[in-house]
C-alpha cells in the first residue's frame, strides 16, 4: 500500500454514496442506540463542518464539548500523525514520555498536592468508573454503605457510571445496578447536611455544572459545604469535570472558580482533553486517594496510549500559550449578550463557552428546543443541542471567534423567528 492509499480508502468510505444512501447503510449496519443521526458529516475545519451533500454548518456543539480546538486543528493533526508514525499502541505493560509528561502537566494545572496521581482511560464514563471503584474500595475499608449523587446528574452509561446517573429512562431498562447509591435534590443544602447525619456516607459525586440537565451550576456554598462534610465525615468528594474541565468555563477546572478553591479527593476528565482524540483521566489528590487501588486492581488496554497523550499535551499547550482561558470568557460573554437579545430566549446561563439557553413557550409545539435543533440545522446551517423540551446547550470550540459568535447568534435569531412563525417543524 502506498502512502496515498489510506487517504483513498477514507475518501471512498465517506463518499461512496450521498446522504440518503449512507443513512440507509447506517441503519442496516449499526446498533440503534443513538436513534437516527441528524446528518452524515464528512469534513470539518475549525468551527465548521460539511455533510455528504456539501452543505456547510456552523458547529456550536463541538462534538458535545469535545472539540476544544475545533475540527482539524493543524497542530493536533500534526502531533497525532507524528506520534503514530513514531510509536502508537504499547499497552500498559510499558509507559511513554508523553504519558508521563501529561500526568505531570495535569497534576500541575490541578495544583494537586504531593502524592497525587493520574489514571488514564478512554472516555468520561471510564474515568467515572475508575472513580467509583476507588469510592467502592473506600466504602469497603470504612464500612460506610452510602454513595451520594444528585438529581439531574449524568456521569455516563456504563454500568457503574449509570448507577450514578439520575435519569430513570437511562437506568430502569437495566434493573438493579450498584447498590447504595442515593440521589439528593440539586443544590439543596438542607438535604445535603441531613444525608451526613448518621456518618455513613462513603463518597459524593458532583458535577460543578450539570451539562445534560441544561448547564445548571451548583452554588459555591453547596460545593464548599460538600467539601466540609466529606472531609469531616471521612467520605470522598468526587468532582466530575468531564464537561466543564480543560478550559470549557474559562478556568482549567470549574472547581477552581469556587470561592475558597475547593480541593476534591478525585476529579474526572475527558471530552475536551484530547481535542477529539479519545482520552479520559482520573486525578487523585494526595497519597490517600492515590493508593485506594493498587497494582492489578484496575486497568485499561488503550488508556494513556502515546497518540492520545500526545494529543492532550498539544491541546493543553494551545490553550495555555494561546490565551484561550481569557478568550473563552470574553467570547462567551459576547455570545451570551447576543443570545439574551433574541425575543424567544427566556434565560441564558453562561460559564465561558458552556452555555444553557431556556426558550419561551411556542404555540403549536410542546418541545420548542427540540424543534429548533432541527430547524436551525436544516434551514440556517447551525448545529446546536437540546437537553430538554425548552432548553438548549451550546459548547462550541474554545477558539470560536467573535465573528463566528455573531454569525451563530444571527442564525439562531433567524431560526427562532422561523420557529415562532411556523409553530414548530418536523423533526
């Protein structure tokens, strides 16, 4: 095979049929857990993607907060290609310079104390599985039976992570999962304090901002009190920063923004860490959390492989040297101002480029947000996401420009006008 054969094979796979044919092939060959895809995408560049018909879209979803630097970022593309050409998969019987360097970098950015460590996985669900196993080990050691999560939480769909995910529609088809998990009302300090009255809690899983619930933030007071209670009652505090970490909110990690700068026992990361290349991480703070699992008690075949860790190192480099944390705050605030000016927008919750938008009621539809997702894509070339009947979630690339933010706001304004004029649309 010559050096061009790989590109030819990829091109053939992408373009051997237009959208209708490709969609039919999808339905005939892939498991239907994702429903019907919205489109067949074949190419991306920055904040834009193109489908199999050549239609261009402005992408305000970023692969659900994954594409931190947009599509086909030149440095990320180069680094992955170079690393794969040098050293690809090696298994975890060995290590590599990029794996060590990434762990050191994450510990430094997290301001983790001496004795802290990193476990690399492939996704947010896997990172949360590792965190859950650490909490289960602590539960066994302390004989404290209860694990707490919050209503509205989403920590993944694998069996352990699903045990911590609140939505009944995700859980109920599979019957009993991990025992001892309880869900507390979101942001309810009284319920949190009551949960610790019997000193029988082994761990608490929190998202500083619940993304799947519509970009809903926990109050600083709640996070601080959770840290106080878990510390005083010998329970582990786990911060799930899968969506909020790696600059999404304008800080490296959202818990750094809390007044008092809480330090969790465990933190999970994924999504934006690899700019689209699959990687997840569990950061354990301090020697105690880092030694809950020993050799052979957890593992992964692909986690921390050289191309993934190289992609993550490059991602952190671009964010750090490009001033993207401040850029995210500035562009995010600008986009939020434009969104608040749309008549059909009732509320905007903006944390950097992690943005939730609540819509006003629209006559003729019970799900204006879901209708708007289809209408915005089909008629206005805009990719957005609905997390509920009336709520949108936006998570564009961190390097979204002000001009692209303005274009997005204009397209969304036009889509909202179309929605109220048409009274809904076919999804």
